[in-house]
C-alpha cells in the first residue's frame, strides 16, 4: 500500500513530474554568419543566367566557360558554378 501511494503521484500515473521541463527552439544559423541566408542582389544577374543555362541541360563546366567568355563576374574555378547550382 505504501508503494502504491509513492508511485501514484509520479510520472507513471500521469501526475506530477519530478523535474522542470522547457520547450525551446534554437536556431543556430542566427549566431553564425553564413552566406546561405543572405540575399546578394548584385549577383542576381549571374545566378539567373546560371539557372537559365542549367535548365537548358548545360553542365557546370560549360556554363563557367560561357560566363568567362561573356565577361560575367564569376570565380576563376568552375566549381563556383557548381556551388550555385
């Protein structure tokens, strides 16, 4: 009988909880500067052109070569286009 009284007020019976609980959402990208959540309006022309060519079926190497030949401001390595895609 003593054990029944002891367990009746705990979590097993749905009564009180022997500790405090907190629900919170931590958004870690707010504390770490990252380029993924920024809007670069000056690069919109380049990004739109990359998506246009990518949707035509071009690969990132061919897109990078096209951007360099047409004087777009893009990195010197072709993988920068792959990152945009």
